[in-house]
């Protein structure tokens, strides 16, 4: 190459993908899943759940200001974040399980990028037409009134979908009807508008323009899915031993000796419907999201030419040798129920049972005790020794409850509450109350002379009788 010649580019310009419309059982399944997932996402913030007069009535709410997560009858406090961590672990194990059994089935059917891209392609098809019409519009040189009208209409529809997406997201963090009113009247917090703007823009760009680029370049899952899969994993594949050699469908001639030809007629239907723009006949590829639209397209062609379905199908690599020999493939359940998937299912179930157990045994009242060590103790005028503690009382009930505090420890020790007559304090509903507590030991008591003595602080809900305790230490003159 001479110095005057420009260096060849290492990058190819992206060619937009315009999938053709297809119908079939897998396409219908994707429609159902898209309707369910989008319905859950958009409608969930508007479901009401009565928790009492002092608590929010939104069924699913992430109350960041109040540091609570409400999910129907379940309320998660900040110190109970292990529930959220457990749910994330279950989600990860579930992803491993489905990938091990059925390949990238999550990516093909339920991933938000896939769902919103499907929705955007549907809108694009409604406005601009099917694949050929969209291709002609894309390749058209220059802009005319029709192209400008179609593109503007499509982009406005995409922006409205993006706005609804961002709007639905912020409704999970505040009371939905109140926030909607504030948004319309321009009285909402700037964070709400900023979040909606960011999500609107990202949804518009990712679902409308980036599409398969997000799956190929931005998502890490295609690169680690191989660790979850093996030769028994059911995934979309092409039976090349049946389809090759491929060629156009020809009428048989009585005089000519028919050339050997497989079932594939090279119609490109599987390629034209693929949202990733790949050819499944080239074998397994990182870009494949296992959406199975190529199966619907190929089965439709096979039915038209009188060939059996399944040229492209869900299949396992371990069946290849037997199928090449003309034997039937193994039953689906033998691929799904194998040691790896059983292990993932068992782990997933154990984590779920653990979370349920922790949820049902957790107490509705709790306390934490923090000794005040500056000073370590105070000597009163009668020689008694007093220690100070900050006790945080948690009332998880939907109404205020009287909490009675007591101690179990050294001889003659007594408890007193700052600002309260007696040892009973009322804790408001769904609140953590910080109460300063004093423990006093008489001057002749063993705890006064010892360096430290164990003390147990008890709290009792006087309405329900439920009790909880925390162990701490009492510091005497021996320090």
C-alpha cells in the first residue's frame, strides 16, 4: 500500500436491521409476554393497598425519604436489606437456570431491551410498513414530504413511549396520583423531571436506534452465557444435515437426474425476520438471543413446500449425532432435568425458602442498644453508679404501640427513661423511636464495684405481649 492510499478502516458502518413480520407460536408467545411485562410495569404503581391511616396505600413503593420498601403486605426496613440481597441472588440463580435449560430465553422473551425494542418495531411497522417498505424508505436518497411525515410520526410515537416509560419509573418512588398531579402542574421535584427526561431519552435511543447494538456490545451476558450452557442445553439451531445442500426449489424433470438437495431452499426467511440480523444457518453465534422467530418463519416455508417442520428448531448439540443417523431426538424433559439444572433449582428453592422463613419469623418490634461512653459512668450523690444508653425502638405495626422497658441483670439495678414518667413509652406507628435510657446500680451492688457486668434490656409491646431484647454491658467503678 502506497503512502498516498488511505488506510483501510477497521470498523464497518452499521447497517440498520428491518425485521420482517412473522406469525407463529413463538411470535405469539412473545406478544403475550410483552403485554404482560409492559402491563405489570405501567400499571403496578397504581395498585392500592390499605395499610392503615398512617401508612402509604400504594401497593409497591420504594419510599426513599422514609427509608422503606413496601410490597403489598410486606414492608422492608433499611436494616433488612438482606431480603433485597436474597431476591437478587434468586434472580441470578433463575437466570442461570433458564440459560442452562433453554439458552438465552431471558434475552429473547423478557429482557427489557427486547421488550421495548419489539414495541418500537411494532410501532415502526404500523407507520412505515413491513420490511420491504421500510428498506425502500431507508435507502431513499433525500427527503420528501412523505418521508419526513413518516419519520416524524414514528419518532413522536417513540418519544411518547419513552415518556410513559420514564413516567412509570418515577411513580414507583412516590405516591403515583399525587406525583402525577405535581408533574402536570409543574410542582414536582426537579429530580422527577430529570429522571423522566433521562429514561425517555435512553428508551428512545436504545429501543429506536441502538436496538441489537445494546445486546451485542453493551450487555455482558452474551459473553458469559457459555459458562451456563453445555451440549444438553436446548437452544435455537439449524439442522444442516437435513437442510444441506441448500438450493432454490426446482420442478423435477423426467429426463434429468435429480441433483441431491436438502430441505433448505435458501429463501432467507429466517434471516429477514431476525431482529439481530444474523443467519442461524451459520451455527451458534454470540448475537443470537434465542427469540425463535426464525423457527416460525422456517416452519411457515416448510409447510408451503410440503416439508416437515423443524429444519430450524430448539435442539441440543448432544442430539446431533443421533439425528444424523436418523434416530429421533431425546425427550425435552431429559435435557431440562439434568444435574446442572437440578442444582440451580435446588439452590434457588433453598434461598427462597430461607427468605420466606426469615420473613415469617421476624418480629414486629425490635430494639438496638448503643451505650453512651462519654463518660463511661456517672457517680450519683448517693454513691449509685449510672450508665447511659441510646435505645432505638422499632414499631412495625400500623398503629402506635406502648412499649415497656425493663432490665435483667445485677442485684438492685433499676431502669429510668429520659423525659418519661415510668418505664412505658409510646412508639408511633411504623417508626423507629430513639429513647435515652439510664440504668442505675446501688452503691453497694456488685455491679457498681465490678469493671463490667452483663445486662439485658427487654422491651414488651403491652398490646400484643410480644417481647424482644438486646444484651449489653454495665460499667462500674472497677474500670
